[in-house]
């Protein structure tokens, strides 16, 4: 029997290497240098807040980008809705932790919370495949769903641009603003470093769509969402990503972590996303049929099985495979005992060169199109699981059209 490895395409938790190498210094030289710096700063009348790098001194006052008073606190001490997520609201970086400007309780940012919503969503909890027949409130007199209407609204507020570049293991590095809905989900480690484990997709000004198995990793929900970035490690001047705290998560009611079905979830952001050429939503594909076999996937994950995550956004071209052929190609998998079902979709690189891989979970499977001179990104799937990365086996994605009703009742409930 052939040996194979089945995995959700999110990486295992990796601890950063904190080993520090000693360095030698000339004390006289250092003292002279510091004295010179003090003289220069005094002459230029520069002023720096007297922040210590010690862990105890984290109570200094500060001003947030919202124009409200705040207090410098560690990232863990600051409630999710009281830090903007912006690098401009960082008081300083200590040796082992990040100190942020945390908005005081008595102040509230007007866009920090969405208006109250109708929680009557029981009608959406229906079939195993996630397909629901209640569509009356979600279409207007032109036959457009609420998700399609909202996407049109978002697109009318922004401009756009397009792409392409050389290959990395069959994957192509993306360009600034090319996929502005692409999101990264991060977990804050004990060291205050951020472990970016999964991908996601901005679909509205407050919500990111991802895989259910990315909403809870080892029992922990993500802390941060970064949208519109090309490189998660290095800061670049060509893009302007936005970072958010996670205030609430939603997992499909039929999802079971022991199985690979209904692998879809939503993340609510702590504040409203500002739509720009670098940050804007993708559109949900709601029709049952997928009109094109040629699709695109992307992520910050590995480019080969067992490889290290690139932390760089790359795209790859795939071809949709019908479920009957997909089931004949895939070996029996205990967590998918029903095989690939109607609420899932398969895709493969016919050449076997490339595939979605570890770290790409939650990212998009999409169709790219031009409409009114603008690029439109239609989400048809969410990266879920696969066997190895590339080769003869297709990978499996959660099929978006099967879950549009559930998504819309949470994201646009009125």
C-alpha cells in the first residue's frame, strides 16, 4: 500500500530562535559616542519620550491614531478593541515584547464596533452541504444577492491595478495591490512574536472569510489579521497593509474538527477596514456552477511539502477537477469518509509542479475577471486539505456557493 500524508494546510506552531550571540564593545568608544549624541540632540532640540525597555515601565500616556488618549501597555494587556493595530500606535519595542498605545476605556472610536445586528440566524443551520433554500431577503429586484450588491458598492469606492512576475516552484510572486483581499491570520506567541499560520479573505469592511480549522488552532483563535501585505516578515514601502485585532469568530454550525466537511469560518475585525488599492474585498461566487476550469489560488505558505513557509504572497494556477474524478484519484481518508461531497471542490496543477501547501489554509480559490475595466476577484473556494503538495493528487477546497446563505446572514444580517 502506498504511504501518504494527509494534512490541513496550516503549519504546526514554530517557536522562534531567540539565541543571542555575545558581542564585544569598547567602553570608552561607547561613552564618547553617547556623549556626542546627547550634545547633537540638545542642539537640535529633539524630544523623545522617556520610555524604558524594561517590562515594568509600560504605563506612560500616549495618543492613538484615533485622536484619543491612551496608555502604553503590552500587547497582551491591551483589549482587542482598544488598539488600532497600526504600527503608528506602537509606543516602543522592548527586547521581549511590543508596547502599544492602548486606548483608555473612557474613550470609544466611532468605528470600533458594528451596529447591533439581528441574531436570528437559526434558519441557516440546515444541511450537511451547507446549501439553504431561503433566499427571499438576500436578493433585490435585479436578482442580485446581498453579497453581490455590497461588492458592487465596495468596488465603486476604489481603484485598482494588475500584475505578474517570475516563478518560485511554479508559484508567481504577486505585485502591490494585485490581490487586496488576501489576509494573513496571526497568533501572538509568549515572546510577543507573531506566528502567521493561515490565510483569509476580506469580504466586507468588517469580516474575513477563512477555513474553520484556522479559526481555532490547538484551541486558540487568531489574535491578529493583516490584510494587503506582500511580505509578512519584511516591511515594504510599496504596499500599505492594514492590521486588525480579532474581536469575534464564527465557525459553521455543522463543522466537526474530526472531519474535513463544512470547513468554513468567519472572523470579525475590531474596526472598519479602510478600502484602498491595497485593501479591498473579494466577491462571493453564489451560482452553483463554476463557469471556468482555470482558477487561481494563493498564500504565504510553503512551496513544497515539508518546506518552510515563504511568508511571501505567491499565486499559482490550478485547474478544477470534477468531484467524481477527484474521488477516484484520492485514497480513502478517515476524516473524509464520505469522499469529496457537493459542498467541496477539487483543483490540481495538471503538470504536478505546484499546489497549495502548509500555511495556505483559509486562503482563496478564485476566478479573476475584468468588469467595467476593473479586476474582479470571485471566491469559489477556501483552501482546506490535501495530500502532499503537488503531484498526482488534487487538493480539496470548501465550495463557497454552498455556504453563501450562512455567510450573508452573519456579515450582512439586515
